[in-house]
C-alpha cells in the first residue's frame, strides 16, 4: 500500500524536531447539504528544523516514531509571512525611549 502524501500548514514549532501540522478540508453536512470546515492534526518529524509557524508543508506517512508522531516532512512548499507583534511593540517602545 502506498504512503499518503498531504499538504498542510504548520501551527506550532515549539518542540525540537517536531511540528504540529493542520490539514483543512471541506465536508458536506448530511442533513442540510452545507459545507463545513474540518481539520486533521498531524505531528511531523522535522529533522533539520527548517519549517516554522505559518509555512505550508508537504508531509508523508511513516512508521510511528513516538506516541503521536507518524509523519515526516518532505519539503516546505511556501514560507509563511507571520509577523511577531510582540517584537514589533518592543522595538517601537525602544525607539520611543531613546
């Protein structure tokens, strides 16, 4: 059986060599026929720590590496452009003080 390859967005990079990736999908609600957003959360091995929060990544299914980790990072499809608001505020505050 071939291994699944999916694309998702990194939502957490706080762990060493591990990323939390969300895969969004639309599901048709049976009774009303309305499409509802659903998500699947995967924990991914990122050996070189190349991805960060907001990046779109391609992952592949693999053997279990820990209790939750069952995916490996293939490549970073596109880099995210998240802005660190706390760092901007600190820089602005330092500029006002001086």
